[in-house]
């Protein structure tokens, strides 16, 4: 219990006998909150960008990466062969292309098809297809979407092509006449065999976009996944990582300057999570995402540490610092600055605003701390601060010491439920000179081994999907952040996304396949949504004689909405009546929203949502309201003045 005068407690107390607890909110408010407490951490892991939030449907669209292959591509037609060709580059960034060899004997339609990211969903919205072609071909090329199960054609469109020895781009739009029953479909490009028999055609950057989320454009976001994160109601986006910022080993790190402009100029980035990033989701796309969802960008800049432990020595760091400064100029500079002019040339004359920059990611790991402490943090910090004094700098680990007052520290925690609950009060006694961002927090393992939701990954027991008891533990950690809102400015679950067909990390907040019917919002997702939608601009003290554990609570108040939000959770207690009094308040309308599931081990999985979200109006009785908080239930009592 925080900030309670013994006299006030005595005056207002009611006792917690048996299964009942009495909470009182006195007249005064507490500390201001940051206004952006809940938000999102994002990096490309688990095919969360490519094959996930980035709406592109064609996998391996430009044979990118150091070891290009024909993953997801198949030849169509007897004797037709596909090859990785390195002699006819489409651009400097995209040197590998598909060569389609057509045998001299071929007849009818031949060509090739793509399986997508483990399938391609077909609905009756408009699709946009495009490809580059080189070679001798004049006539129609047919693009189509068809079932891989029974060959049913959902859409087909002829594109009039006059190809020659120069690369040419063709774009077409079509609308399927019916939706597919599942995502087991392919996208095909077929042409007349007799026009190319015995010859070859070259193709590259073959792209297919469905309708994207909220006008996020031709290079935009997948509708259902983007909608899900927008629905959380978070206030910030931390990007582009995570490990994906750092890269596995030299020379690969997230070079922002090659993620810009036409897709033809974006090279591969072999991200650290075992697959090649197309960089279709680049810096500008991230900024558009923050614009469309009204999120505060928290920009991570590469700080000279690779995940294999390689550290850029002090004497070689200058170009990396310059890159971070250039990135800020690109984002925020006027059109008269060199990089601001580049931004304008891409169609964005209005500068963006960047208020938060994080230097690196988890620089305490992989042997990075000594160099981060010695020179890497200081050199980046000094350079950015002197040019951009209004930017708040975030150090990527609380283990660093001696940073200037006001520097935020990024704290990460992955834990088991029981242990995470012990951190409820950890921030009560932290040094107030350094605000905290909890950049990543999640329950990743069960309390006990051998439970059904557990999957074995070498060396560690992990949850396959976020569990109910895990979400309760997370809620307790989050309430600990909220009570310390003068210190903790931002908190995010991580990671956000998981393609169930290929992933490197479990559990995740949102899981999915190509088929939107599989999209699974986890119990932790609903917790984030519940808490993000119910947070005020100041903390509010709560007076009670009850002790924390098994019940936990915290409260905030919004001046703008004239609402109190009292959050509560019950971790292994009995069903308890909680009475809330606000003696100073006449009237008041109370809404009680709860998140629960059949048991602590329950979890949400594709097409099997076990968690329950209820909303009830609570009548006032006397000066307060009484709700029942069952074991392993999370609840928010909202009181409107
Ligand atoms: C406000 O912050 C101060 C300083 O951290 C702390 O002592 C006090 O308890 C906080 N007030 C509330 C109501 O949480
Ligand atoms: C698609 O269907 C075919 C034929 O039934 C099957 O072999 C294949 O595994 C399915 N692919 C996916 C991604 O479901
Ligand atoms: C991008 O930045 C890197 C490192 O800062 C630099 O080596 C490279 O030349 C730049 N590329 C482009 C296309 O500007
Ligand atoms: C809470 O209950 C679960 C079993 O449901 C158990 O694994 C865990 O250790 C308990 N924790 C506490 C703190 O009581
Ligand atoms: C749904 O998930 C629960 C775990 O939350 C599991 O116990 C149950 O068997 C699943 N039901 C089906 C039909 O798969
Ligand atoms: C569990 C899982 O899906 N692992 C995959 C992670 O991604 C790599 C690279 O794509 C695959 O090789 C793994 O099979």
C-alpha cells in the first residue's frame, strides 16, 4: 500500500474479513501519468512483418537474400523449369530473378505459381498484382488465383504484355467473383507456350496485394491484424526492434536508408530470426503506421552491437552515429535539409515528429555492456542531444550507470507467473532521476512443468500461447507500473505477432496463418486492450486496511473523460466481494469489465477462444459499488462522474 496516512486509513477503513475487501478513493489525486503508458513493441520476428502485418501475399517475391532459392515457387506446364538467374539483375538491390525455361515441345498455357506465406486467402475485395518481365513475348499473360485443393479458379485477368530485352513492369487489378473456403490457394502467372517454346522469360518482384487496412496504401498493412492492434488502443509504437534492429553479425543491421523508396531499390535484409526480410515494411511504412493509428513513435537506432557479440570499436563508430543523425534529419528535417529533401521526394514534404529515440537494443546482452557503458551510449547520446535537444533519449538497459538525469531506461522482463507477481512493488523504490520504459514484458513459461499448454523448446519450458494465469500475473506487473506512473512512462507486451507456420518465439500476443479465420487474439492481448482503454491522466491513491495478495489493485483518473478506472486482479485467492467508495462523489455511473477463462491454464488458440470478456453496469449502493472478483479474474471498475 502506498501513500496512506494512518489517520486517514483509520477514518475510512473497513476491514477485509473473509472474502471481502473495501477500497476507498479519497478526494485528492496523485501523480500525472505519461499519457502513453500502454503501447506496442514491434519487430519482424515469427514472420510478423513479411507473412504477417505487411499485406504482401507473394512469398519470396524477388528471390532476396544471400542464398536465393525458389521457396514458394512452382513451375506450371510439362517440362517447364524455374531457375534462380543471376545474370539479368532487375536492379542493384534485386540481383536475382526467376528464369522460366519453356521446352520446345510445350503447348497451351505454361508458367509458374506462388504458394504465398503458407497459403493465400481469397475474398471478393479488389487485388492488385504486379510483376517485372524481360524477354521476347507479345501477347496476353494471365494472372489468376486458384485453389490448390481442387483447382477452382476464383479470379483471372489477362494482361496485355509487350516484353523485350529491357525490364518492364506490368500492374493489374482484379476482383474475385467468390471467396475461397480456405487459404490453400496459389497465385499463377501463365502465358502461351507457343509464343516462347524453346525459350526463356525472366520475371522478378512479383507482388500481390489484397485490400489493405484503412487506406494504408498499395504497400500497406493486413486488414485483420492491423485492426486487432488498432483495437488495443495503445499509444506508442517501439520499432524496428528488438533483435531485428541489431542484426546477427556484420555487415547486417537494420539500415534505415535502404528501406526507402520503390521496392525495386530495397535489398534483402537477412534479419536475425532465420529468414530474409524484404524490407517492404520500411521506415516510411512504419511512420505511416504510427500516423494511421495515432501512435507515438519510439525509434530504435542501431548502436554498434551485433547479436554475435561483435562490437563496433570506438574509432569506427562515427559513420553509425552519422547514420542515426541522418535518420532523424530524414524524419524531422525541413525540406531544405539534404535528408528532408529525400523525404519530400518520396511524397512526404511534411516532417514527422520524433520525441523518443532509443539507443540500441538490450545492450547489456552478448557482451555489449562494457562498450555501451564506456563509449557507445555516450557518443550516440551526445551527438543526438546536441542536435536534437528536445528528444528524450532512452538507454536500452537499466544496467548502464551515469546517464544524464532524464534519460529513460528500457527494462525487459520475461518470466513465470508466480515470479512476475513479485515485481508488483519493485518500482516503488527506484531512482526517480531515470524514468523507465518497460519495452518488453511477458509471461513465457508456466509455473509448473508438464501442463497441456506447454511446448518443449530445447532447454526451456515455454507456453505455446499466453495463459490465463500468465495474464493475471502480467496484470499485476502492469498495475505496479501504473501505481508508479511518475516513473514508468511506457510498457509493452512482446512479441506482438506469430505466424503459426514458422516462428522463433512463443508465446505471442497475436497468432495467425494466411487464413484470417485462424487469427487468434490471446488472453494477454485482451489484457492489454482492457488496460489501455482504461487509464487516466493521473494516478489515484487507494486507502484500505487490506493487504495486497492475493488481490491487487491500482487506480487512475481522467480529467478529460471525468472517469475513474480501478483495476483489480485476483491471483490464487477465493472469490472476493470488493466494495469501492468514493465519498466525495455524488452520483456516478459504474461499469465493471472482466477478463477471465475456465482455468489458469486456459489459453486462446486458433478457432478456440476460451477467454471471456464481460461488461456489467453496477448500481450504486450507499456511497459505493460492490463487485465480485473471482479467482484468476482481472477486472476494471470504471466510474463516470
Ligand atoms: C507520487 O510519486 C511520489 C514520488 O515517487 C510518491 O512518493 C507518491 O506515493 C506518488 N503518489 C501516488 C498517489 O502514487
Ligand atoms: C493444400 O492442399 C494440398 C492438397 O490437398 C495439400 O497437399 C497441401 O498440404 C495444402 N497446403 C496447405 C498450405 O494447406
Ligand atoms: C546506407 O547507409 C549505409 C551505412 O550508413 C551506407 O554504407 C550506404 O552507402 C547507404 N546506402 C544508401 C543507398 O544510401
Ligand atoms: C497459484 O496457483 C497455481 C496453480 O493453479 C500454482 O502453480 C502457483 O504456484 C500458485 N501461486 C501462488 C503464489 O499461490
Ligand atoms: C480449447 O482450448 C482449451 C485450452 O484453453 C483446451 O483445453 C480445449 O481442449 C480446446 N478445445 C478444443 C475443441 O480444441
Ligand atoms: C518453430 C518454427 O516454426 N521454426 C522455424 C523458424 O523459422 C526458421 C526460418 O524460417 C525455420 O527454419 C524454422 O523451422
